[in-house]
C-alpha cells in the first residue's frame, strides 16, 4: 500500500479504537461501575486518541531538496509545487504543516524579533495575537504558492541586532552563513516559525510535517533539538547525491539526529540522483555510481546500506503530475514511500496500542474485581439464607448476631484504614515537596540570580551544573518516596485481603525513569552547546543565561509538569481500589444484616428473599459476561494484526 492508503487504514483503526473505548466508558456509567478516577482516565484516553498526531520531520542543510521531497510525497495531486522549491535557500524558518479543524486555512508567522524575549515557540503558540496570519486560498495552486513563499522572506538588520537574535554572523564554519553586505546590514529570516493550516487529506487524519532550515537555524532555535525533533515519530535526513555527506551534514546528523536515542523512524534520503543520470553512461554504470554513494554515506553515518534511500524528488514529482509511471519508478520515490509507511505507521500504532492497552486493562480489572466481589458477597448471602431453610427462630437470631458482630469488627478495623489514609496523605506531601513545581520554581529563580551575578565563566558553569544536580537529587528523593508509598500500600492491601477477604490486586507500579532520562538528555545538550569553555568565552553572559532559561530550563519544567500529572494519576489509581473495596464490603455487610433482620421479623418469606437474590446473581453474571464481551472486542482491535486486516478490507 501507499503511504496515504496505509495512513488511512491506521486512521480508521484509531477511530474504531476510540469508538470501542467510548462504548466501554458508557457501559461503565450505565452499569453504575464508573467512578471519578476511571471517568477521568477514560476521558483523557479518548482525548489523546482524538488529538493523535503523526509527526514527520524533514531535516537537512539548505539546497538538499527537502521542500521538493515534501511536494513529491504529499502534494503531487495539486498538479504543481505547493511549498516553494528552487535553487538556494527556500525554507528560511522551521515550518509545520498540519490541520486544525477549528481554524480557517492560513499561515501563522511568528516574527523573528520574538527571540528578544525569554519565551519559546511553544509558549508563543498560546498567544495567537503574537502571530501574523496570512489567509490561504486552497482553491488555487497559484494562490497557495504565492502565500507560501512568505516562509522564504528575509529582512536586513545590523550585525549587532543579528547577533542579539542568535545568528552566527561572519562565522568561519559552514553554519556561519550570515555576513554583512556592502550596506553593512545582515540578511536574516523575517520569521522565526511558521504554522501552515491546510486541509490536506493526510493532514486531516493527523499527519504533521515539520520542514526545517539548515544547520544555522537549528543551532539558533534549540527547541527544535530539545523538543520538536525528539518528539517526531520519523525523521527524514536528506543528503545530496552529488556531494554525499558534507561536514555540515555530518554536524547535523551527529548533534541533532544520531543522539543515542532509539534509531526507529530515522531514515536517510540521498536526493537528486537524477544529477548522476548521464546519457553517456550505461544504466549499469549509473547504478554502480549510485550504489557507491550509498555505501559511502552508510559508512560515514554508521548505518546499514538498507537505511539509505536514493531518490529524485524532483523527477518523482514531475512523474506523478504527468502520470509517467516509468519516470516515477526510475525516481525511486515509491520505494521511499513504502519504507516510510512500513516504518512509520507500525511504530506509531505500537505507541497508541500500548497506551490504550495499559489504561484499559487497569480500569477493566477494577470493574471485573468489583463485580466478582459483589458476586461473592451475594453468594455468601444466598448460602446463609439457604442454610436457614427449616431452622427455628433461635438459629435466625444466632445468624443475625454473627453478621452484626462481623460488621462491628470490620467498622472497628476501619480505624486502621483511616490511619493509612493519614499516612498516605503525609507521604504524598513529602513526594510533592521534591517533585512539585514550587520547588522547581524556587530553584529556577535561584539559578537565574546566580547566573546573572556570575563574575567569571566558572561561576556561570557552576550555576548550570548546580541546577541539574539539584533537579536530579529531587527526582532521586521522589523515587524513594514513591517506593515507600508503594510498599506501604502493598502491606495494607495484603492485610485487608487476609483479615476481611477483600479482593485487591497488587498496587500499580510507578517509575520516574523516563524523567531521569529526559533530564540526562537535557543536561547532555546543555553540556555540549552552552556549558562549554568555548561557548562561555565567546558568548555574552546575558545570551547564555537567556538561552539556558528560554530552552533548557523550560524543557525541564515541562518534564516536571508531566511527572506531576503522572504521579497524581498514580496516587489516585493506587488508592481507588482500596476505597472501592472497603465501601463495597461495608455495603455487603449491611445488606446481609438487613436480609436476616427482615426474615427474623417475618416481613419477607425466606423463599422470596432467596428468589430475589438468585435473580440478582443472574444479573451480575450477565454483567460479567457483558464486560468480557466488551473487553474481547476492544482487545481484538489492540492485536497487532488488527490494522493489517483493516488495511486489507480497505
């Protein structure tokens, strides 16, 4: 299947999965098995499925053909180039192509001057008034071309202003592309970031395309490497077939793509192979030359040759527009599209499947345990009442006394339960004293003061190191508090199971490892880009401080915000089963006592009550079967072959 067909099949599978989760949520509500925690978790899961995005980033130095490759893969049906693509620099700022149903088609442009503030691109996305909006006429390819050329716009500023905005003016490296002209001014991008809202069929289904400029822009916009690129589900790194891997290409690869994280979804495209097509050479000679470049690139980038995809984006685009199947095959673009679909869609599906399965299983098990607890209690009542058949009033009184004694004993034992809640609350407060955002805000303020007051480079370096040292320590202390809470709850669960027969699963586990790894990644980036002897000596203290807080500290805060949300959800999830089972056991004891009282007072006949309970037993068994049917249907969608079957059906 093509990328479009496979993505459509994935979108259909995701919609069916969301529908199954919504049905499960409604069933829990109808059966009065839902609670605030389950409702919140299922609502959040449905929101994630609804907002699910598939992020594909195109990364390369300028003039490698990124925009043409995007045109060839995604926009050929428009019969022309949609993104600007010509010799030299075209995409001057990072550009996101996506679809937001609530907005009219258009281009949102963030002025380059916003770099003067200590605010990241993601923060600016919360304030629409900071962006300039250009309407997009989707009915005309020419009008769209004209509007989209704005991402290529430049402006001229003084060298000092360019440096203040983060550009490497007059640098000796390939990244130093900004030089003063005859008028003493420097040409820089007019825009810092662009978001194109476009109702393309794939974008409507959740695809997000990120088109990045060259090394200089990546270096001056750290959010690309700290957030946007690491969060991309696929990164296509584009090289030119005639030049192979240049020094600046290698710098981008080593610093921003091959960072030691998972290699899944990282692909290298050797573009412009049509430049090697030579009428004076045989097809075999041309193939040998392309194969030689592939081997060279694979060796330099330390990849398998199968991970390098030689293509001609330009010829592929022309072939699609003209319906030239022979030229399309020669461009090798379909091979790349197939590899992209086979790599990208399954990887994304695995993430969605794992997240959905984890949430569903937790809530399903709680509902199942609750129903089985009710069934066990009801059968206990039935057994008691069945034993009373033919017994005299004294036996009934004895049974009533026995149940009353059990009820009083359980309620006396609840004092321990309330004490556990008190200890749980104290441990929770200790956890958030380390993990909470108040502590991080205080640390951030102290670090900013220390960096601004630093008299020497060493003081500046020590302040950055100290920031990470304290945050790592806070995560370590938080991990210890999490383990103490889990151990305490495990002991309480076991005690309730032994003393009162409550059916409680092992407490859910919670790990902060992902946040520890994220912190290590951010510190590694800081240590190679900001906290280096060269950077500390060649950049002003103000610029280093601004970049540290604008990007690094901001990403640390985001990680801690996610950790706080996850910890809060875990704390609710670990307490909820105990609260539910304690409440159910109280209700069960109360009902047992009331049943025997009614029989003792002769307000009901024994046989009527037994018949009533047998009817309730049948209802509970039907509920359990209904739950199993829902679970079976949803798990069927979560099987790896489910999307493949949907694709074949399509």
